[in-house]
C-alpha cells in the first residue's frame, strides 16, 4: 500500500489550503483514512479521520475550520483547511488503516503546511 499526499504550502493566517492523499495497492474496502500532523518539537497528533462509511471525527483544535472528506472510488482522502492559524504549521501525514490495526496501518510521506505572514 502506498499513500501519496499533496497540497501543502505556504499560506497567510486566515487563508485556506486543501490537502489530498491518494492510496494505492491492496486496500480493504472497510477502512479509516485520516490526517495527522507533527509540528517541530511536538508529537504527531490526529487532526481528522473518516471511516469508509463517511463518519468524520476531528481534533478539538480544528473543529469548525477543517473538513475531511473522501472518494472511495479513488481511495482518496481530502482535508479542506480554512481559517488557518500559525499554530497549524506542521508536517501533515495521511494514514489508512483497517482491522487488525497493528498489521494494516500505512502512512504517506508527509506534506509541509506553513502558516505565516
């Protein structure tokens, strides 16, 4: 399984970006796709995740600003990020996993999002 993320970049505070991540390979139709981020000096944290049935979940820090969605036919997950803040600056990683999670848990290469004026 391979994950290819894209869409990162430099944006001013209050701006928007859209991240995409396409998964390829042998992927279970029942899975969870998600976005995590890691800021310098901090641990990786969950940003948002969405089940193959379409149920989303968000970290409190991004609720109301970020929207996760997916296209099951394309095995692609998106993260629409609005009202970006400087504290959103991080490397964003996409992830796909399915049961048993200890065995089927895959990561993309990461894409850098920098929010700065």
